[in-house]
């Protein structure tokens, strides 16, 4: 269970770092990003400090507002890009990412 927790925390930290990175690259404040996502700036702030984790739907809104594919929000800078993977490996990675996101969202629901 500790390994799963560490993986979840690492994925969460990667997500948080990427939200901040892409928001700043887009020249957006938390308020501007929140407006594009039709949510509160305080919610974006809570996401960026790790207090809250967004739903899959909100992750899609954030990605669209930042003009990046959603999967990039979960990738470290040294990760292999999907475009370079064979189709079977690409699907395997997508499935694992979707499962990890679902587990994080589920764990956040149980905390609240």
C-alpha cells in the first residue's frame, strides 16, 4: 500500500508542477485560468498547493484552457512522448494513466 501511495503522490506532484508550469507559460494568473475553466480562482489555488484534486472533467477543462493535451499534465519532462510509442504501448500507457487518475479522484472523494 505504501508503494501505491508513493506513486499516487508522485503523480499528483507531477500534475501540480505541470499545471503551474503550463499556466505560467500561457501567461495566465490563477484567476484567468479559473475564468477559462468556469470555476473559482480559490479552487485553482487549492489544486496548485495539493489541497484538492480535480475531477477528470475539470482536468479536461484545465488542459483545454492551457492548450495542452490532458496527458501532458501527468508527464515528467523526461517521459517518452506518446507519438514515439508503438500503438499497443501507447494504449497501455493511456490505460495506466486513466486508471491512476481514477484512483486519485476516488481517494480524494473518500477523504472529503
